[in-house]
């Protein structure tokens, strides 16, 4: 079993930056790719970024390309999401997801970008 805890959310002005972290417990974390999703009020949860288990392959939603960077440190069992040039439309709860077939989810961290 893997438990995921997100942190790093907050209130930031448009154009600012935030770094989200997903801390994982469980020795099998490095066996799985990890994803970030987000959900804005009244909207469906959407994919943001993913990283392979060894960190060599990353994928981004179009909305975050060039602004977001996902990385992982398997030694510290942490996956981070660096978000730059934030926009009000990035406002959402951000969730970390990992495990076999994406079985595990964190509780989410709120990101609010003011205009």
C-alpha cells in the first residue's frame, strides 16, 4: 500500500510560482509512475502531468506545457510539481496519484491564483 500526502498549495498572484510536493509512504512507491491531477470547482478532474517510475519520461497536459515541471526523488519518495507563470485558470485542488492502475490518491492541496 502507498499513502500519498500533498503539500505546497496556497494563494498566489497571477504570474507567480508554487511548488507542490507529494510525499509517499511505502517501499513500493518507486515501482510506479506518478501523476498530478487537478479539479476546479464545478469541473471534472483533469490530468496535469505524469512521470515514469524512474523519472525518465514525463508528460504534460497542454495547459501546463512550458510552465509546469514534474520531477521525482525516489530516495526521498517524493514527486514534485513546479508551477510557474500561474494563471487564474490554474486555480484548483491538485491531487497526487500513483500505484498499480492509479489506485492511490492523496487528499489534495488547494491552489488559488488571483488575477
